[in-house]
């Protein structure tokens, strides 16, 4: 049923920034590294950081979680609902038996006072979230830690001036506890927050468990195990998986050449696969699922051969990356498609209405020149060209628009008609995490 008859993996799911509308109806998503800047700190943030640095032990080092979706070092929240803000920060003591420690401070007037410290079992801080998972209206501290090759999920509640561990060391490979905006999940529709934990056994079978806090502890509501093995679950998301349907999406690597997405929802407190077979989402590329069109629903990606390229060997082909949603029943529905550079330097969003009507000219050359054309009329609808720096000096300001650049090249595009609203756009869903101090 599942095989690896196609080629190599690309890092196709990199986090992206939408740079502009460059082809007729197209948008370009480019490498964000060059756009990143160190955030400026406000006076309040500086004051809090100064207190933290004064209170942390000598020879210790403040640490951030490894989770690239949220690397904030200090989080500020009212953890116990008394109207006073608390700050949580972690530091490392490499020369001690316990390496990771947490510090909790309380805001008092215009300053901060350390209230307590606590030990965190593990060698690395993998993730750090502040969300209400005990359903008492107050946020909890949720930590993913690793000890050698094992990762474990731990959670704490702050009550009456003390920190209580409410979840202790549950093993996981991935966990889904919030949506792409950072909001808590209600997967079973009972108006209470819950979450899912995914774990792989030594044989490669995946187990998905649904947890909810009830009567003073976390209970396992249901558990599902896959009947096929996977090498890795490289991405896990929670949120809208279809109209008016909340669930989770798991992107899994079957082997070095093939991946698929599993879409799961909860019905009558039972975990259910949206698709009867993984064939619906199977592809020969490592593609990240996500809300690619910002409609609030998670899409999964496939890799499709443009018309005319069917008989070319795999490594010589150019590709369209297509994105689909679950239709809420038994099938998938098309949403959008892209062209991606082989080196993943940019993603070009093509007009959805062009799907099935355009292709890539087979005379195009990778990393040199690419022409998009109508299938029926051969009309050019867009072009991409790779320039040397000296060539670009002669061409910039003319019909070509820069997409992105490397140390020695500029990649540019042009369309048959430039959009009237051509300009800088933002297509990244921003996480709604209140009062994070991201210094």
C-alpha cells in the first residue's frame, strides 16, 4: 500500500515570510533569515531581566527552549488569578547533577521579587508553554524536557504561593496542546481543554493518546495505535482540520524517501482517522502541513508532476506543490499550489484558478530560467530567472523583481501583468501569546 518509489526529500516546510506579489496573481515566500533582527527591549523588560540575572546562581546560564516556534526566554502571566503578574525563567547549571532549574518571580510595585526556584528533571529544555490545561481558568506551566534520547512532558500549577506538579514525566515524541495561534484545544467538544500525546515504540508503531484533566488528575480518554510503522513524526499540529471540525495533523516519515499526513479527530470520545488509507496524503517529499492560505483550516501538501514532465527522470523534473484540506467526509479538496526552488530558497504561490491550466515549459532549466505557461495556448504567465550579481546590476529596476538573493546570485521574477496591489505583504499567522518577553 505504501512504498518509496519516488525520490529524495526536500526541506520543503521551512518557516516562511511572504515578500511580495511578483507574478500575475502570484506571491513569493522567501527565506526569512535575512529579515531577522534582535528584538528591542523595553524598560520593563530590561528591569525584569536585571532582577533575573541578579537572582540566578553564579556560573549558571539562562536558557531558551529548543522549540523554534517559541523561543521566548521569559514568560509573564498571572498564574494564580490574583491580579498580580508572575514571570517564569529557566537556567542551566552544567556542573551539577540537576542541570535545569526554574525561577518564578512576582511583580511587586515597579520591581520583581523572586518567590521560588524548582528543579526540572532532564538535560535539555525542549519546549515551554503557558496554557490552562487543568481547566481552572488559570494558566499552567508546561515543559517538554529531554533526558538522553527520551522526551517527557511535565506541567505545574502555581497556587497559594507554591508550585504543584500536576503532570509528571509523560513520554512523548510529539505533543499537541494548542493550535497554530497558541490557543488551547478542545478536541472532544465538551468545552474543556485537552491535549494529545504521540509516542513511537522501538518497532516504529505510533501511539496517539488523548488526555484531559478530571477530578484532580489527568486521565487518558482514548488511545489509538497505527497499524504501520514510521521512522519519525516530524510535525504535529492542532486546530481546524475542516469546516467546524477540530483535530490534529501528524506529518510522518515512512523512510528516507516517503512521507504522509495523518488527520485525526475525536468522535464520542474516540480518536478517529479522517482517511481510511494513508494513500490520500502519501508523497515522496518532506512537506510540512499548515494553514497555507490563512483561512483557519490546516492543509497538507502533496507533490505533483506538471503536465509534460511525466517522462522525465525524477531528479530532472520540476514540480508543483499542491495543498489540500480534508473535506470533512471521505475525500480531500484542492486549496492552492506552489512552485519551490530545489534549494528551498523561495516558495512561489500560484493562482489557485490556474491549477490544471498551467505547466512549466520543459525547456526551463533548474537554477537558471523557469517559464510558466498556459497548457492550451502556450501563453507565458510568469518567469523566474537566476542572475549573477553583475547581471542583476544591469537588470534591476527594469521588468524583473527580486525574490531573494544568495552570496553570489539574485533570483527574480516577472509576470505577464504585474498586480496593481504589488507590495510587501505578511502571510505568517502570528501566535497570540500575551505578554511574552522575547528579549
